[in-house]
C-alpha cells in the first residue's frame, strides 16, 4: 500500500484515532476485570452534594481517576476524556430494566444441571457494566457505553463451573432490542442461554415459531425444567440439540426461516472467530435476515485488526507522488458495511 503525501497525513491522523480507541477499550477492560466496584454511592454523593457536578460528571471524574486519565492535563488525555470517556458513561435506572416483561415474568429459584446453573445475582450500586453495543462516530472514534446503576440491580445468570456464562444485564437486554424488533414469521436463534431472545420473539403476534439451536444438553435441560414453563408463549418455542454452524450449513436451508439471531459467544474476543465462521453461511440461507449479538463490538475488533494490517503495510511503503490507494478507499474498507461484506465473503481470514 502506498498513499500520496496528502493522503498519508490524513492516514496518520486516523492512526491517532485508532490508538485512542485502543487505549480506552483496554482501560475499560482492565477496570471491568479488576475493580468494577471501585466507585461507590457515598463518594458520588459527596462530589454532587454542592451541585457543581452532575451525577454523570462525578462518575466520569472518578472513572478517569481510576484509569489514570488526567482530564485537565495534556491535550491527549483531555481529548480522550472529552470525546470518549464522558460520552461513554451512562447513569442507569434499574426500573427501566426490571420493568422488562422477561424480568417481571421469569422469577426462578437457583437451580443446577450438570456443570451449568441458573442463579439470582445482584450488581451493587455504581458497579460498572457494559450497557449497550459499541457506538462509532463519523471519524471512527469508538465509544463503548459503560453503565452505572444508582441502586443495587438484581439479575439472572447462567454459570458454567461457577463462572458467568450468560447474564441478563444491560449488555444483554439492550443489545437484543434490534434483533427482537426484527423477529417475524419463522425465527431461528443460535444459542439458548436464559432464553431471553426466544421469550420476547415468542411474545410477538407476528412470530409464528421460534427454533432454538443449542449444543449443550445440560443447558437445554436447565432451560426446559426451570425457565420454559414460565414463558407465556412457550408453545411457540422448540429447542434442538445441535451445533449452530452445522445446523446453519446443513439443516436450516430450506426450512423457511425468515429471521436468524446468532448469540453463541461470551464477548468479542471469542465471538469474532465464530462471527467469521457464521457470516459465509448466510449464502446458504437465502432470504433469511441475520442478526448478531454485540455485532458492533465484533466489528470494532475486526476493524482494529484490519487497520493494524493497513498500518503495517503503510509503514513499509515508499511514499511518492502517486499512491496506489486513496485515503477514501482506506476509510471505506473500515466501515461496518465493508467489514460485513468481507466477512461474508471469507476475506477477513487474517482476523481469526
């Protein structure tokens, strides 16, 4: 790859955006892993007592301190705080989520089948939680929404060997809204979990049936014995024990499905290889509208990997009067549309 001198300068500015994205997501990941409960209600209350700071500003200031970002320091930190961290902070109202039909209807005691269990858990007030899909601005600045409940938040979780495997936190419910809205006719969903998507899809009069593909017999039994009996329209739901990719390739074609929802991963790190494996199978299911859980985070990861390859090529190129690629072509290759298309065509093998 070789850019003209003018486009090379634009590329260098884009490099700064991607490095800032990486810095913020890395800091958020470390915070969520090591100290998600560092902010507490008393400290937030003390910072907002005189009305100088809003609750959002107080939480953002505390989060910046925890992450080592000096919001009043150098230009880089100021920009990171102003353009990324502050917009990422969301103060959540637990009532918005506990009013969800699934949350109000599916009240279940802790139960276990084999290595899997369904458990009732609680987020303490101001514990950080991803609360939506990745957002991106026109200049490729990425904003991972990070939510904080003002009060303790109860939620259901499925654990595998006591490790959280699937939860009903904002990351799961908010990111399922668009796929649920799209559900119609005959629906197939890959991955069962707590059956949140299946519950809401079955609730819709426009949905005829919901077929769930799940490979773990223990998860299926846990669901059928403890959760499915509480679903108002459980008669619409059929669970098939099968591998998602094998079913999508060999069994699903010709079944007349209208919509597919894929949710077989825990996060973007294990999700990207599965996403890249499933996308080409869309061609074997013509007429089916596919949706993917946390696709924004998956595309973010793929975009960063593609940009790393572009950066490596550009750093090894000789810059002359005429480039063999334009900056506009670089930008186009990093859009969601281009990444989706290339994933479907198997052109992102370097990302696996």
